[in-house]
């Protein structure tokens, strides 16, 4: 994990007070990846 990811995760936990905040970070990253994949496929790029 990069240092910026650790910083973001630490900030998310402290800002929300929720220890599950890292899971929300991963879900958000996965959704962005899926959207990029679908966009690439719709443009016919491989």
C-alpha cells in the first residue's frame, strides 16, 4: 500500500470515527475501476 493510501485511510478513520472506513475506500476504488473498464469496452479499446 502506498503512503498516500495509508494517509487517506488514517484520515477517513479519524474523520468518520468508523473503523470500517477503509472498506468504503476500497469499494469506491473498485467502482472507479469497474466504470473505467466498462467505458474502455464501450469504446472498443483493448
